[in-house]
C-alpha cells in the first residue's frame, strides 16, 4: 500500500516505522527542517527500551508531495490539520482515503472541507510515542487503533487498511462506533491535559489533590452532556472508572499539553478538547463552565508565555 | 487609647506604627518568633521610599496578652481570625471593641462567635504594606479606612476610633454601608488574586491576555449575584470600571495570594474570596462555577506545593 503520513511527529514516526518494517511504501510529510534533514541524512532512528533500530524512510515537505497515494494518515497537531490537507492536495486523488488519527474533537468537519465524505476514515489510537531529538523517536508501551469509514462505501477499503496496520503490529480493528472511542479518549484528555498544564504538575500529582475528583467529575459531566447531543452516549460512572484507571497507569506522565505549553511554550490543542465542548455547549444551550474557564485559562497562559 | 493589634504582619505594623507615632498606646500581638524577637530587640523599623524610621513598640505572643484594652484591631490572615480571638480573650473585656480589618468575606460570622455584637466594628481598608524582613515593614502609597459598628450602640465609640485613626493619618471615615465597600474590595481581589496565582503572573500580564475580560466579567457576575442575596447591591458595569481602574494602578504587582502560594508555599485566603462566593452561591442556589473551579484549582495547587 502507498501510504503518506501527514505529520511526522512522534506518532507519525511510530506508525511510519512499523508500517515500513512490514513492507508498506511509506512517505513521511513534515515541516520541521531539522527533523527532515536528520531523517534524510541518517534515516529514522527508533529507541524502544534497550533496543534501537534505524530505517531508511522517505521524508518530504508538504510542497514536495506530488505523487498520488492510496492512503493518507493525518497525524498533525489539531490546529494544523486543515493547512496540511490544503498543502498536500496534489497527492489526494479521487480514490485516496484519508484516515484521521488526531487527538481531540471536531476534526471530521475539517476533513470534510478537503476530502469527499466517501474517502474519509475517522480513527482513534491510544499508542504513545515521543521525539527524543530530530530524527529520533521513542517507542515503548503498547496500544490499539480503531477506525471507521465515514461513509458505507468506504468500509471495504477501511477494512483493508485495518489488515495492513494489524500486520504491522498496531493492534488495529474496524469499529462500528469510532465516535464513542474518540469522545471517550477526548474526555480522558479533557480531565488531565489542561489541568496538568494549568497546575504545572504531572497526572499523579493532580489526581492526588483534595479537589481533583470535584474538578474531574464536573469536566466529565460536561463532556457527557455535549456528547449526548452529538449522538454519543457516555456513561458518567463508567467514564469516571475509565479516567481513574487511565490516570493510575501514567501517574508520572506530563501530558502533551504540559509539554507544549509549559515545557516548550507552544500553542496547545485545548480548543479541540475542553474548548470544543465549551463551544458546542454554547450552541446546544448546555452549561459547560468548567470547560469554558479551563480553555480561557490555557489561552491566558499561552498569551502570558508568548507562545508561538 | 489602649489598642491591641492582633496580627502584626505588614498591615498590622503599618497601623501600629502610625497610631504609636500619634500618641496611642499600641501593643502588637503576633506568633512569628523571628519577627517578635527582632522588634523586641531593635524596635519596629519602617521603610517608606528613601525614608526610614524606627520606633519602640510592645510586641507579645497571644498567650502573653492579659491586659485589658479599649480596642482590638484584628489584622490576622483570614483563616487565623477565630484562633486568634480565642487566644486573646483575656484582653477582650465587656466593653472592648473589636475592629475587623481583614481582607475577604464572612468574617462577621467568625467575630460573632467570640465578641458580643455590640462590640463588633466591621471595617475595610485599602492601605497596603509589605514585610521586608522580620522587624522591618515597607510602607509607601496611600489609602483609606472605613468602618461601621455592627450594632447602633457601638456607633459613638466607632466614631471615636475613626477620629483617632484619622489623626494618625490613616484617612479614616465612618461608613453607613461598610458591607458595600467590603464586597467591592473582595470582588476586586476575587478577579485578581487567584487568577494571578493560578497563572503565575502579575496583574498587568493577566489583564492583558485575550481571555482576561471573559474571566473577570464572569467572576464579577457571580460576586454581584451572591452579594445581592446578602443585601449588598453591586452594579456589574460600575464594578467592571472599578476593577479595571484598580488593575491599571498596580499592573506590576503580584497579589498577596501569589506571594502566599507561589512565592512562599503558604495557605491562601481563597476560601474567604472566591471560595466564600461559591459556598454562598450553593446555599442560595445561584450558579457560581468560575468561583468554584478557581477555588478548587487554588486548593489543588496548595496540595501540589505541600503548603503549610
């Protein structure tokens, strides 16, 4: 399968590596000059515990993407999705499928502006990865990928892609309700990412505080209420269990929003997590004050830190 | 007048200094060993711009307070008020007036547990001061004091105290509605103190952010709604003007809650500002989610920083 991975950050590198190792023809697309240069010069290096491996893999800038592919896997930062799809439209032909594996909510609407509905596949993954330095990704841990074609006509191809990914060891499955998994993951992120960034603490530190449960439960309630209006049923009690189980597994972890905002002074994805819920809450007339204030505090901190 | 100042922090020292200089018989009461020792050994030193002055002033621990006084001025941290009144009950006789000049809301109920209503005087001041090191206070700036007897029988004495303070240069006045001034000041603090602490920024930095106005206006709306139920009318538009005028005068300032929490890892007074509004809002059935979440975030940060 000819696959382009649009966004070769940590997750794009992980998927690119695993797919290439199992014989797929993968091209990475990214805009980070040092990363591109390192991979072009030395290949993509991956570190997994004690083991390291290096592979040759093509990496290009969006402007250089001209060759049609079977599948595009979108792995950009949330706020870069539209811009990336616009820049690589030369490689998205009439039958090119575009799989969206971004974090957060609201991406299907962005996808629909650039890709015909019949070619959209929405997905969600709980794999993790990190970038150690330009050209070097850290793997470790395990995960899954779920995906579902946005249109019935795309199911067959989506299932082929599931098979390709599963062969690559990515624990892929075809889902009949990917929106549920997307919302559930977003809700987990919605309780942890912004709170850790605002409080400048890791997940264990935040969840151990005397007020964590009150904050977490109100955020869950707001996600649940808005999800319901969006046709996704999340059960608050089950969601609480899921969040607490997840938080216990990654107590020492600083979520990506902490890495972006506090460690690297970069823009965050809050508008696609708590900010999305607050915006939709307003549209639906559902009060979402915790998501609203959390979003406002994150944007205030972005301004104070003069993020770029 | 025999005056005891219960709580010899920055503000207690300022008032103690100014009252002593105009001939009043002032005793400071505090529990900070280094501060007590320094003042007992070297006197109280005050620094006002280029000028410094040192006076002899009595300072004792609460346990040593046995001599009856005419007036107690309470200047403790909010959470220490009840404890202090309990410890100094030996000096509060049948006719001893107790003037409360603490920041924040809800202190009249605490006062009423230790002092008969006829002897309570509620007040509010916008003087400022700082502690440079044990035994040394920084003055600077100007301010006012307003006060009102809690009971009509206390008016005459309260007016005498106004005169004594006014002679000391404290710009004192008798108020017919001290609750209004108390709420208005608390609302200003409610917009600035916790937000600067949570965002680790000064007032100018917070008020310059793109989301500051949305946050400030919702906090004001919650204070206004709860104040109304407490019999105090604050006008939202006038309150906004007042907050923005105040913020413009102290743009480089880190409010006391930032000093307590972020700089010194001490407990904050949030339960007497946003926390009070959230608690009363719950009692009255008025939604106060911003004050609630702000209070929860401050308490979470207190836990994370292991404050004492």
